[in-house]
């Protein structure tokens, strides 16, 4: 038998690992190794509005994992050395990332270490039970700057173009130059924070969680996930249009608290649109099957 294949864990050989205290110590040592990275990550959640959902990710992932505890415990534990190899790889990735000041690699190493630990101690079958909550943990890591910049600028152009059409449709004259909207009273710039990436990242995460709790069909979950792209773009375009309308009557409403509050309102509207889309898709599916 291959040394890396799943094999039943011998309680005489691994009594410490199999005890709850052993698991707690293993988790504590893992947290200690990654403590500076964890502190930096939480700090960014607190200061970066694009990553405000980061606080919810580990909580919801832990809750989903807890809900799967019966299936997890009912599955036999089988030690797998591929998991140990993944932990070693994650440690090397952390070392390289620290030397190169690469935050994305350092932070994803945390998730890889956790996956590897569970895989090593419990085996492939138990890891499969927790695959979804472990996958969700990647949403707590900000995307690399090079990817972020490639995504945000096209979204800025889409939002500004849609806002231009919306404002012109209701009779407000506007001249667009790239991502800048020239209104009669002032100039509005659709910056990165208004690109819609914030709504897209957060809405994508919540669409996966929503699909987990309220949908059983895999194809529908995939559809809901991909539906977040047009919904987020539409919602953000509506926000920019609303900002343009308000700024015509009271320019200070385009900045500060009201601007931030409008972002949260529009995001909640986007969530409602996602739920409504789910209901419409369900009805369409039933009609197709009935026909």
C-alpha cells in the first residue's frame, strides 16, 4: 500500500492527535505560526471597505462546518500523508511570501495549512465533507493587487457609461470622459471604490452561502453565483446614477456619509434582486419540467 494513501488511524499510535485536546493544541500552534499574517488580514478587513465581508467568512464557514459535524463524525478517520505534504508546502509558501512581501500568498497559506491539517489527520473522505466551508475561507483573502486593478478599471467604465445613460434618460445633461462624469454643477469621478468590485466580491460570497442554505440543485447554485456579476454591475450603476441625481440638488450628498450609506442600501437591493432572480429561475424551471 502506498504510504500516502488513506489508511485507518491507529489510536495507539496517534492518541494525542485523536483527542480533542490534541486538536486544540494543533490549531493553537497553527494560529501561532500565522499570527502576524492573521493580524494583518483582520486589520485590512477593518479598514478596507472592499473586504468588509471578511469578518463574516470564518464565522459562516465555521457554522456550516458545525452543521456538517454528524456526517463528518460518521465518516471513518483515515490518516493521509498528502495532507502533511500540503502543510509543508503551505509553510514554504508562507516563507517565500514573507521574504517577497507578497500578502496574497501569505494569507492563502493559512487556508492551505488548515486544509492540509484536516486532510492529514482525518483523511480524504472527511475532508470532502468539509470541502464547501473550507472553500469559502478563500473569500476572506483580498485578491492580488494586479488582478484587482485589471478588474476595477473596466467596471469603472461600465458604471460610468450606465450612469451616463441613466442620467440622460431622466433629462439630466451629462458629458462622460472615461470614468469622469461632467454635470452642470460639478464633476463626478467613478473611482475604484465606486467600480462595483466591492459589491461583486461580497455578493459572490453571499450567493454561495445563500445557495447552500436555500438550494439543493448544483446547477442552480452555479447559476446564482454567475448571476452576481450582472446584478452587481446593475446595482452599482444605479448607485452612481443616484449619486448624480442627488448631487444636482445637493452636491454634498455625493460625498461622505450619504455616499457610503447609499452603497449599503444598493447592496441590500442587490441581495433582494438575487433572491427574486432565484424565485424566477425556480418558477421557470418548474414550468419547463411541467411542459
